[in-house]
C-alpha cells in the first residue's frame, strides 16, 4: 500500500491497476478473481458492521489506555 487514500475506496480497482513491482508482472486472472471474491465477501461485511455498530471515539482506548 502506498497511500491512505486507498483505504477510502468503495470498489475493487480494475485488473489493469494491479502490478507487482517485486516480480514485474501483472496480476493473474486467478488472483484477480480471488481478490474479487475477498472484496465482495469482506467489503459487504465491513459495510454492514460499520453501519450497524455505533462507535463513538470516546469509547475506544489506544494501547496505552488513552482515549482516542
């Protein structure tokens, strides 16, 4: 990941946007289908959880016990 803006995305990027600089290869069809499956499964779960569980910042503490 090269930026926090990617955390705001609401859909999986197109296959052409996936490129590994480590292997200098594009994503395979199999890996992209797997990414779609994960996105569809966990994206919906995260959306449902976010919308159904009320979270106020005063209810959370960081690792030091401080309110965040």
